[in-house]
């Protein structure tokens, strides 16, 4: 197998794992099931990191400046580029948090 084929194979495997995770989360019914699933799957630190990213994403969606977000959350925005993907790549990365 060539290096290119190996990289493609790894990417396909990654995409399959992500798709499986998304399908599983989508099939969960209700907040309690989602909570139990995430608490079983993630460490406390991972849950806290996701909660912080979600907080930043909501502030970005509200139009709050990066400097103000950093002040409010005491987080370095530079370390959280994935929270802002939807602003540049569209809503497929993050559900909208407000009515448009």
C-alpha cells in the first residue's frame, strides 16, 4: 500500500468512526440518554472542554468580539479555532443557537 493510499484509508476509517458516533448520538432519546452517553464516553475534562467550546461558539454566534469573549471566558480564543468553523464554513459544523 502506498503512502497516499494509507492516508486515504486512515481518513476513510476516521470518517466512518465519526459517522458512527454521529448516528449513535442522533439515535439517543432525550436529555438523560445524551447525558449518560456523554458521561460514559468522555472524561470530566473532555466534557468541560466541550462545554467551554460551546460557550465560545454561542458568544461568536451572538456577534461578541474575540477580545470580549476572551475577557468573559478567560479562554484564549486562539486555542479554540474549531468553535468558529461554522462562521467560515457554514452551519454543518454547528447548530444555530438563535433564530435568524
